[in-house]
C-alpha cells in the first residue's frame, strides 16, 4: 500500500505556501510604495492597507519597516547573484555569455522595476549587517560580469577598467524604470544593444549582438 502522508504535512505545506505568498505580496506592495514615495515616507500600515493586511498583522511577517527593507533588498540581491551564477555556469563563448547576462539583468528589471529603484536609492537605510551582506552579493555579481567581459574583450582589458565599464552598464540598465513608456520587446532589444555598446566601447572588440 502507498505510504500515507503525515496528517500535518499537507496542511503545514499549505500554510507555509500561503505565508510565503502573502510575504511576497507585502514586499511587492512595499516596493511600489517605496519606489514612489521613498523609504522614509512609507509606513507599515500603508503597506498593509494596500495588501489588505491590518497594521498589527504586518508584524507577523516583519519585525519593523527596516526589517522589511532588509528582507526586500536581500531577496533581490540574492536573485541577481544566483541568476548571474547560473548564466555563467551554463557555459558558452564569453561574448555570448555576456549577452545572456545582460538579458538576465533586463528580465529582472522588467519584472521587478520597483525593487531595483528601491535598491538604488535606499540601500543606506538598511541595518548595517544586512547592508554588508547586500554589498557583498553585489560585489560578487559585478565580479562575475568583470570575469566574462575580460574574457570577451581579451587580455588588453584590465580588470579595473572592466569594472568601471560594468558599473557604467548597470547605471544605464538600472535607469530603465525611469524611462518613458516604450514597447517591452523593443525596449529589451534597445537596452541590450546600448549595454553592449557601453561595455565594449573603444575596446576594439566586436560585441556579439543577439539575433
């Protein structure tokens, strides 16, 4: 006979899934409000109201507004770092990997523009420990891009210069939530071409433009 699940296994899983879904909903609401008004101007009660959660119930998910910000920016930083690692681990010619890194970064920008805006603007409002973790994840993400860019351009590109190019490319890409409205497929193509242009500018190497 098939084994029976423990009586609390399914309900427990459902409760965990429901809690995770509600947490994600609250983080999305917080990101929208903070991207629009800034961290200092937003209250937990405002976030809860948008998501249909009472003020006191917010404390079941987050200890404070700063705890919410910490978790929000840790989540997006881990997503970027882990996604970049997956792109590089998939292998391929360095120029093609660089294109995939750009496309991955744009995917995050398109799906989580508010989080990117909050990350750019409110990083200093985090607790010191969370801030250090986020900055460590960001540095590792940047260095992965630097590795690939140096390999794509060749030995003539010093890592210091590659790092400047990567940061400049991020500045270009991360500005996209503030750009005028533009059809998404065309925006993705335009941002990819512009990022490649910035990363390769003046290097003498030819970027591997996607089809």
